[in-house]
């Protein structure tokens, strides 16, 4: 590794303070991680970020790939170096970085991550940012607001909404008991248990009570939207290590989405918003369907950097 490459991997203070053996271990690890195929939906998992995040994890300081780029590298003893080598080996074998470091950054929040739920993606931040604006507008109008997030996974969307809109009460649900348990740990980690309530159940079933019907300001969802036939073609890092329940959208990839569109109107207050993520290529069809639905009076979409619609927002008719 050239001096320029070392400088990109380590700060001068780290190079001087960690010692020759540690620098060499980091160089070897980085050289191996460069050869790991990068997934387009996890752009934060660069070889540099992975090297630093795994090092911090071996030192007992778990943090996301994003955080690891900003944190100084701690010293490792012989046991720590062995743990680091083991973590690198697992990453090279295809274990997701977020699972190894047990953290993932989402909308500025450091969240616990694991195989119990989908690893939050940056593309979902498009939905989260748009939904947060709508929820803040509702809270500004009435001094409070009510949000529901279904298919919540590790709770990333629900927790981001609670963090952005302190006046809001947020309820989140998932069919998976393991995902709900992880979301509960994240709620405790962030200290927002007084404003975020978690429920286990199928889509909107946990909210079929007078407390929610026609009272919700913003209803969010990142549903499974991959067709069942495509699951076998997904990268092994995803197909083997992340829960199929979070991806499998049925034969056409829209089974859960169809239910959401059908069931959501009775929960939204007049003027309330349904906000959800769609897969690449699904946006135009979903917008056409909603345009013919009298339950909604206004439609918006959010596109990614490539111009692909990745989030749809629909306002309940008054």
C-alpha cells in the first residue's frame, strides 16, 4: 500500500499512535475488503468505512459505517487483533457489515441492526424525509400529531419521525416478533419510549380500534416489494442474511402494497397522508391507480438521483 493509500485509510495521528503491527493489519484488511462486491443499495459500505467500522467493533466500540469514518481508531491488543481478523473474514464471506458491527445510520440516527429485520437503506430516507415534513405540518396546525408506521422492521422510520417531530405520537407495527423486539431495543436506545409505541400484528390489524380509525395524520410503510420469482436472483448478502419476509411482495411484488392501498383510507383523518416506498419501476403504475381512487385528493412522488420514483404520497380526501 502506497503512502497515499495509507493516508486515506488512517490519519497521521492514528498511523503514529497505533503501531506498525496495527497499521499492517488494517492495510491487509482493507486490501481484502476492496474485493468484496459492493451492493448499490448499501453505498455507505465502502472498503474504507468497513475497515474502520470492523476495527471499532473489535475494540468493543460498535458503530455504523458512517460513524466509523468520523471516529478515531482505538488501540487493539492481541485479542482485539484476532477478533478484527475474524470480523473481516466474516465480511469477506458475505455477512452484511451492519450485522457484524450491529449498527446502521438512518436519517442521522445510530440504530441497532441485526438479522431480525431489514437493514435500513439510504433510499428509504427519501420516504422518511418527505413523511417528516408532512407530520411536522400536521403538528404545527394542531399542536400534536398521530403517525403509524407499518412493516416497521427495526423501527427506523417510526423513530426518525419521532426524532424529527417531538409533538407527534408514533405507533409502529410488524408481523415479525423478532423485528418488533429489535425495534423495541432501538426505542429504548434512543430514549423515546414515551412517544413511540410498538405493536406486533399483520399490517394495520393492530390499529383497528376507535383510537386510530379516521384519526391518523401520516401513515408510512416500507412494504416488501420484490416479486417472489426475483428473490432467488438477489445478492447472497441479502437473500441469505436478511429476512425474506421484508422483501417478498408476492408474485407481482405488490401483494402487501395492494392491501395497504385498500386498508389505509379508513385510518387516515381527512387531509391525512399515506406515504410509502415503491420498488424501481413501480411508481407510475401505483400513481395511476391512486389517481383513480376517490379516497385521495392529492398525489405527490419523490424520485431518487436517477429520476426513479421511490416514494409515493397520497392525501386523504376531505
